[in-house]
């Protein structure tokens, strides 16, 4: 008897493992039936009597709950091993893609830029890495639960003496192993390319390089060498990304009874937050005047992949990572609960649970509504003169998109064309109410958003970005105002813009008619602690505008002439004297200066030291602050003429300041006076500064140093060279 019992247990364990292999699911079930028959586990009706704690229930007796059925194990090693045996070729393909995208690409890359290339790879600027993170986990999840699209396969596997909890946990664990092993092997393969040691697992600044939106800026690629800490941070964030995609994909696979639909739902679940965020921002940007574009500013909250792109390997938002982990755990727990409640007769259905069917319907109709609305705008706005899209056209497209999307998704989910019944009408009515509220909030200013300007007493500072407006003495900077008078002038300008609602005519550019400049003005208020909103809250607006409006704006001219603005716009405040590494000559109006250009005009050695650059910058700031009030036309730096004639610029000298942080190898150790061959700097990075005759202190210093005449002649010669070359 003991040998028979052991044989039965061996057969059952073998059947439980083999049953997961889809090519042998039904034979495995047959083996299960045979084993059950041999031990009396089949009742008179032919149904398999569930095994409870190693015993069989009486023939024809009531079956215990699925959660109580089986061997009592939470994880079945046989199922895990069978899944690994069956799906290891997919893991091998994934590993091959990672190795080709990673170490193989690094070996084939230029040795001088290899460390820089690796840095970019670790910021998810690698198609192979991103593809693995978002596609492979979904593929594995769907393959593991593919048997749920067949009633026969589902019944056969669920008849095994293994609890549904154990079945789900074993499948889920198998998938985690399959997606984790290639990623770990990739990490090991990248070790030879990183520097030994670590700056710290939570290091936020690496090698002193400036950092923005997933890109480290360094003139010398050798300074972008990653270390083990960088690699480990990337491994952690990428592992969270893979696990989150996998968890949502498992939820999609269990909630649907169709493998093909599971891929679609998995993509929907993984991308719905980012899609909703993008759609809401696009609609608000289109219909709420002054709504600023978000760009990648909140990408770290949308998905771990977005986190890598926005923050790189910096652990700058640990809260977001913890939220991702919690979301993944919740998705797996929810999938496990749904799996326990899965009804075999729903196998093969597009969605196996009614509540999930409603959720999928709402999401699909929402996306269809918004997408078709924007398509209607793109089609009908081609001849419009305004940059503001017609609201009525969008709403018309949204209504059509909602109806069409609802009918299509309902037919797919129900597998029938008979979708016009009271239940469908009620569901669509609920969606229509929700859609009306959403469209009202995003296309109509019901909250006073467009007219809102904070009170003077509620503002502690204002950051204004003039969008690269070519204003003297130098431009393209972001300026932070703290002076109360300057803030008052800025508020007056903001009120004027919000009231008059100027906009750039469609197709306008700096060469159209009398318009010299068009761009976007960004305003961000930092609110004081006593304001109604929480301390350090901000209020942001951005307006597309051109100089035809600004020329008639007295508040804008008063702002530029205010002492507070000039103080905030000084080199000291924006750049900092310590960051200046050198200065050289430039063409007027900010023409780029290259070593070959300087050599071509025989200007001699015209790169001057860090000490001279800092001294001159302080004098330029003094002259700028003491300038008399100017008209806006005098503040614009005109573009260089393209016909080769002399420029009408008021600048007598064009200067290009170099930043020490950008060119350490070139700028460090330069002696005072002539700094060496100008060709030593092939890609200058810094800012242009135009010196007019009103800069008396600066001109006097340049003359005393013997630089003035040389710089004047070189600026004029370089301008002529640039014009002749069509620069």
C-alpha cells in the first residue's frame, strides 16, 4: 500500500509539472485521470475527486473550495522547473538581444567615447534595453498563462491536485526568474566597462558633470566614466521597471481569457498613466491659455522607464520608486485573487471578469475620444490663422470618437454585433457624464485659470524665461527676480498678457513682415509661506508671443529697465564669476566662434585668461546696471545681414565667454594676456556679450590692457567672414 501511495504521488507531481507545457497539457491531464482512476479518485460520474491533505473526497461528494484543494504547497517546484524548461529559449533570445545592444555594441564603439556610450546606455538611451524592459516581461506573462484561452486546457490544469494559489504563485515566480536572469547576466557583462569602486549607491552628482533629462554634459567623454555604484543604481531601477511591466502583464493575462487580447490589455495597463498624462497635458495646452508644456518634468512619476530617462541613475526620487514597487505588488496580489475566482467557462473570452470589462471599455473609449478629437483638429486646422485650435472642432471629433470606440470595443468584448441594448446604453450614459466633466475641465476655463495672477504679497520670487529672446547684453537665460519693484512690473506684464491674450499668427517667424522675434515667455511664481497654497508652491504659465506685441507693451519695457531686473540679469547672478574660464572675440549678435574662424582672419592670439574674463565681467555688470532707460528697439540685438554688408549692430565688440566647467582641459592654467592659439578651442561653449559705446568702464579697462583695438578689428573681421560664408 505504501508503494502504491508513493507511486501515486509521483505520478501526480509529474502530471502537475507536465500540465503546464501547452503541447502536452491534455496528455498530462489524461495521466492525472489515469492516476486518479488507479487510486479510486474518480467518482461514478467520471469527475476527478479533489485531493484534500493527501486524501480523496468521497465519490460524487461536494468538491472543496479551490483554495483548499491540493498538496498544501504555496510553490510547486515541478511547475516552476517545467516553466523554465519550456520557456528558456525565449529567455535566451532576450539575453542575446541585451548582449548585442550592450557589451557587443560597446566593444564595437569608438574606444575614446566608450565610457560616454555606456553612460547613455544606463540612461535608457538604448533601444535594445528599453525594448527588453517593456516587451519581454509582457511576452513571458502572456505565455505563462496562455492556457486560460481554452476551456479544455483550463479545466485539465485546474483539475490537478494543486491549489490555484500554488498554480498562480508558481507561474508568477517562473516568470520573474525568466525576466530577471537575462538582466542580471547583462549587468555582469557590463562590469568590465565600469570603473572599480563607487561614489555611493545614492550618489546624485557624478564626476562634476552637469546633468539634465537623462544626459550628462561633459566636453571630454573620458570624464563620463561609470562606476559600480552607477551600474547598481541602473540595475535597481531597471529591475523595478521590468517587474512592474511584468506584474501588470500578469494581471492582464489573468483578467482576459484570450492571449491576443492580453497583449493589448497589458499595453493598456502599462501605458495608461503616461497616456492619460500626455492627453490631459495636450488638451490643457491646446485650450487653456497660458498652460505650460510639461515635457519630461514629471516623467519620473509615470513609469520606471520614464524615471530612467528623466533622472538617469540618480536616486533623486525614491518616493516614486517605492510607489512603483507598491503598484507592482498590488497588481500581483490582484491578479492572484482574480485567478482564484477565474471561471473556466470564461476561458477564451476577451475579458473574463465583468468589472474589468467595464474598466477596459472606459479606457478604450476615453483614448478613442481624445485621439479622434485631435485628428479632427489636425485635419481642419490647416488653413486656420490662429495657433489656438478650434474647440468646437475638437468636441465634434471627440463625440464621434467616443461613439465609434464604444461600439467597436463592445463588439470585441462580447463577440457579437448585437451591442445596442439597455445595458450598453446605460454604460455609455455613465461614460458620457464622466466625459462631459472631463472635457469641461480641460477645454473650458471654469476655474479662472487663464486670468489668475498671484497677489504681490503672495510672491517671494519669480523666474522668467524669455525663450531665447535676442536682448542685449546677452540672452537665452532664465532670470529669477526677487526685487519687489521688478516683481511688480512682471505682474503688470502678466496681467496685460492674460487680459489681451496675444498670440503669434500661425506660420509667423522672425522673417515675416515686421516681426523680429517670436517664441515663448515662461513665468513661474514661487509663493510665499503665508500664501493660501502650501509653502514653496509654484504657479507656472507660458505664452507664445512675438515682439509685435512686446513693442507696444509699456510694462515689458519698464521691466527690462528696472534695476531689479538688471541686477538679476547680471553675469554675476546668472553665471557667477568663478565659472568664467576665458573670453575671446566673436561676431556681432552672438555669431558662433570657432578656432578655424579666428585663424582664418589672422587675428592672432585672442583668447584671454580666466582672471581677465572675471575682471571684465564685473566691469560689464557695472556698466549694464548704470545704463539709462532704453527703448525696446535699442535692447534687441539685430541679426547679422546675409548680404555681406556691415551689420547695423550697436555693438563695437562681440565677446564670447567660455565656462570653466565646460572646457577644463583648455581653460585651466591659461596665463594672463594672450592665452595661446585660438585653434585650441574648437567647440566653444558659453555665452555672447555685446559691448556698446555706453560701456565706458569696460572699454577703459580694455584700452588699458591693450586689448581694445585688437578686439574691435577682430570682431569686424570675423563678422565679415561670417557674412561671406552665409553664417
